[in-house]
């Protein structure tokens, strides 16, 4: 190879290598920035979720400690009142009925905000309690299938319980389903939570609605918080399947 051609070839080769190195460096920096952004985003979501759970606990405590005794005191005072006429007794009975309903609803609200079963007996029994109480209030058959035996961290239990709670609420509000299936399974590599209903499904157009979009984003955020993945499948009239895979 003569000197001029060799020099040109060498110059082109070096220039190409230089461009490749620059491109690789830029790609590396982009990936690095993306990873930093994802870590920051995860931290922000973690703080938001922790703040939300703390606020839920505070509200539940306030309702239980303040409003609960107040309603109980009102019920007691009504019970010792002696009405002067039959009509007054009927009105008193109606008021007592409304008060009993208010007490029941207060217990449901405080349970939803901070389920005592989750604190005392763990995720599986808390989900079972949620399923039982939901079936009593709504025409929905709920099935829980699980082989989970090992204990989970408190953070994991809270997030997974909220996922089931929010999934059930969405099903009742939007799906017009008659069956809701909860599958919680575990193997050596991961824990999998799947929520499935036989409802009307969700079209892609409906996902643009703010409420639906926020719901899906909330599920995705909770999966991200646990370092896992969230997948969503739905077709009109074919139900909806939500799957969470959390690595161990």
C-alpha cells in the first residue's frame, strides 16, 4: 500500500474510531442519566407512598379515637331516652338505625385506611378479610388462591394489599363483573400477584380518561416501588387481568 493511500486509510479509520468512541460515550451518558432519573423517580414515589400511608394511619386513628366514641355516646344517650308518644319512639328507632349504619360505615372506613388484620396476621388473612367484607356489600364472587407461606416485609405487604384493594374498587366501580379472582403465588425467583375479573373490560380509548389513567399509573408505581413489573391486559367484554411480578 503506497504512503498517500495508507495515510488516507489510517486517517479515515482513526476518525471512524473517534466517532464510534464519542457515540459510545454519549450512549453511556444517556443510559447513566436515565438510570439516575429512574432512581430519583423511584425515591420520589417512595416518599409519596410513605406519606400517603402515614396520613391514612393518622386519619384512621383520629376516626377510631374521636368519632367512634362520640357515636357510641350518642347511641347510649338515645337508648336511655323515654319518648312521650309512639310517634316519637318510631322517630327514635329510625335515628338509632341510621346511627348503627354510621358506626358500621365508620368501622369499614377505618379498616380500609389501616386494616388491623394486616398488622396482626399478615397479608393473606388481610386479603381474605377484605374479600369477605366486600362480598357482604356487593354482588361479587371473590376467589383467593394462594400458596404463599414465607413472611414478607411490611412494605411489600402494604403495597400488595393496596393493589388488591384498589383492584377490587376498580372492578366494582367500572367492570360490571360477577367474579373476581385473586392469585398470590411464590417460587424461588419471584412473587406473583394476579387480579382477574370477568367484566366488560377496558378499551384503549377509556384508558385516556384521567381516572382510569391514574389507576393504571398507581399500579405501575407500586410495582416499581417493589422493584417489580406490572402488566395489564384487557379487551372489551373479555375482562381484565392485572399481573404483578416482584423478584426476591
